[in-house]
C-alpha cells in the first residue's frame, strides 16, 4: 500500500451538451424533432458537423463524410449550420456556469470544465451542483446537457460520457484508479488515433497496461506527454482548470526527422500544419486575419514572417497560399530547415461559415 500525500481533493465538473448543433436545430424547428438530422452540407466533400441521436442509431457521426452518412441513413436530413445561434446559446450556458464558479475553461462552444471546489453558492456536493446546472441549462435553453463529476479534469471528462445523453456520472477518488485501469487507452481523452496506434504497437491497450510502464519509458516514446500519461494511468491529473481567456492565436508546428533543404519539400510540410490550425478555427467558429510562418534552421536561428489580410481568410486554401508566399520569400534557406510552424492571429468570431469552412469542421 502506498500512502498518497494528502492534498485537498478538488471538485471538477465537465459539462457537455448533447448533440449540440443538431439539438439546437431540432429545438428551433419542430419538423426536425424525432428525426435523423445532420448539421452540415450534403455536397461531395462535405462533412457532418453534428448528428442527432436519431441519426447516430444509423452510425452517423460527426466528422463523417456527408456522402457516407447519407448512404448509412437514407432518410438523413441535412441542415445548414447557424453558428451565430450556437454561439449565443453557448454564451447563455457560460453565464449559468458563472453563477457557480469563476473557474470556467471552455473546450469548445458546447463543453467546459468547471472547478467548483470553492463555489459561489457554497454547495458542498459537486453532484448536486451538476444536477442544478443541467436543470438550469434545460430551463434557459431547452437543451439537454450531460456532466461528469470527479477530482480532476481527465476523469471528469471521461465521466461525462458515461451516462450520455441527459445524464451524469461521478468518478470518486476511490474509484478513479480502477476505472482508468479497465479503460482502453484509445478511449482516453488526449489519446488520438495516432497515439493509440503507437501505444498498441508497444503492447499498451488498456489503462492497466499503461500503468506498468515507467515514466522514463513513456517520456522516451511520447515526449512531453509521457509524464501526463504516467499520471492519468493512476487516475492522477494535476492540470488546473484555466479560466476563460480569449485566445490570441492558434498555432501548430512540426520538427522534422530529416532536415529539409528543398523549397518544394518545405511547402508540402505546410499543408498538414495549415490543415490543423484551420480545423481548430472552423470547429470553434474563429476567423483570422494574420498568418505567421516560423522557420527554425539547423543552426538554431529562428525567423518568423507574417502577413495580415484586410478581411479574415475565407478558407484553408487562402491560408495555405499566404503561408507558401511567406515561405518562398525566405528562400534560399540559410541552412536546412528543422522546424516549421504556422500560427493564425488577429482572431475574431466567424459568424457566417463558408461552405469550405464546414467541410473541415470536426
Ligand atoms: Mg457535446
């Protein structure tokens, strides 16, 4: 038996709206109620942004190509997204959260972590707070939310999925470690498909497998995430709930296994970076006017080149074109390239998403 150092147990709630965009559409249009609905466009390269529970019965999921979704569910009704409405509902939900705690960290328009250890209403039991918040959300917006209650962010997030839709679940300090041990790592929040595959190749399929690996081993294989994985395998996650701050920039960068000396090769490396920042912006209804390309050379010199446009970039391709122009201006390279980064800034709200934006919406 190991004795844990006594630290005051935190109370974290993860609130997640059920099928958010689709539920808003069903709320506002009675004809859609009880029917399989996909928010998104049925065009050839379109993607489902959100699916109603009736559509999920047919296997329709968000991020699925619209064509696939329509094949799996022939009666599927496609509805155009209305981000200005989703954003307004999101603000209503956040003001409900703010009645309970100032420690609110939104993950997207429809989910947030709340630290209610010291809550404004002096309610002792976090489960009661979650019940109240969900009732208030229903009363104010007419929509269902689910919640997870636990002693850290990782477990609260996992818990909110357990009794979805319109439910909540608690993972207590006593149950946390066993819960994680039994969970497949591919279900862990923060373990994407690529990491899950890498873990599988190392013989890590469940939390119990992960727990057997040393922090050194995990750091060797997963870098900065190693200590985090080592902690969550034991139900430990010390990340704080970071209160709502407006994001100033959205960035992605990649260090290359092989130095890149060639302009065409460097241009190709920009494609996934632009795709990543664009996907984030589209998913959070963020518009950007400035793109910055960062280049780190083999001699450790770093240069950045920026371009600002008068109106927000309309689509991924416009960002890529601007990024390529910036890269070309830095060519010939002083040394081979070790790292490339793409950052979007001068951010605002994108209330009218373009068709292209929707295609990349996840
Ligand atoms: Mg949700």
